[in-house]
């Protein structure tokens, strides 16, 4: 995960979010009982008292295993972000908060998106790091950039617009610290007039439905003989996220005398 692309504010925001999640999650650990695996639920934040223990053949083992995996996922992510926080010599202000907007494109909406909703039959060899069979090398590079940045993503999710119109942007990804999801469209062959004409209607419909470039939608362009590099894509996506988080922080308390964390990305 390339955290160096992210701003100080984003690193602080994500650490703050992960601390809150983990502080409110039960503690699960793998144990061994009579030679078989078990999962133990503890009270408190340390080893503490075992509140519940389920053995691998028990009725609740699968659900507890899912919760354990989720806890471990958040724990590992917190370690990475906390290490970056310390590397930059940052601290989380005691009164830190973000003021999330009320966009309909929030995390709950993103969770409902059905990926791979384009009916186009895809038979090529391009597989992105999320396991989706994508239509082109350029789309695979977009997926690689999202994965390298530590983001979740869905390929060609189904988006229902006004009047029941359906669109499938190339990718959608969530940014939980501001309760938002965003969209990416890769515009290849931007030097081909016919190609641009065929894609104009899609972009126009996005804007008529309140999905605006540079606010909700990232447009990445290429030509028949040129693609932006993977590093360029990562810089573009991370810069978009940094700006989105910073704009929400600015709206949180416009009269605050506290200087906001620097907007720029940290050193590589």
C-alpha cells in the first residue's frame, strides 16, 4: 500500500477512523482447545476475561470467524497507517473531526452496487488485482493503481440514474473517512473524434445526474498510442482523495483558529 501519495490530513483521518472502529469492536482471538481450533471472545481491550468460546465444529464458529477476520483486517490497516503517522511525526488532535456531506453516493450506496453489470461479453486476458476480468490493459492499470493505494473497488458497478437509466462506470471506490464513494472513467483514444463523440453522451448524462468531474468522477484519458503510467494514475487518484477530504475538513469549522494539517502529500 503506497501511503506516501496521501496527504497528512488523510493519514490522520484514517487513523482516527480506525481507532474508533477498533475501540468499538469485540476482541476475538484464535485459540486451541483439546487439540482443535476455537475462537474466543474477550471482554475489554486486552486478553481480559473470556466471554465466549466457540469450537471449530460449533454452530457460531463461521460467524465468529467472519468477525475475527474483519477485526484482523482493520487491525492490519491500522498498523500501516499508524506507522505512517509516526514516520511523518504527526499526532491526532484531541478535537479532530470531519464534517461529512450528505451525498447520495455514500458508503451504504457503494455497498449495494453490483459489480460487473455491463452485459458486454469479455473474453480477453486482462485480470485486475481484485480478480475482475476487465476489457483492456488501461482498465487493468486503473485497477492496479486503486489496489496499490489500498482502496477497495468495484469494476463496472450498476448505477441507476434518473428515469431508471443504467450506467456502468469503469470503477467505483469508497473513501470511508468522508462517507463517500467516487467513480472513474477511463477515456481511451481521446485523439479519435468518433470515439469522443460516442462517449460524450455518457459524460453528459453523468453531469445531468449530479455526477460531476473533479467532484464525483475522475476522468483518466489516453490515446491510441499513449497511456498514462501507473504512477501517474496513482498520483491522480490520491490527489483527488486528498482534495475531497480537505474540502470536508475546511467546512467542518470555518471559524476554528486551529491550523488544519498540511494539504500536500507526505514525502515518499
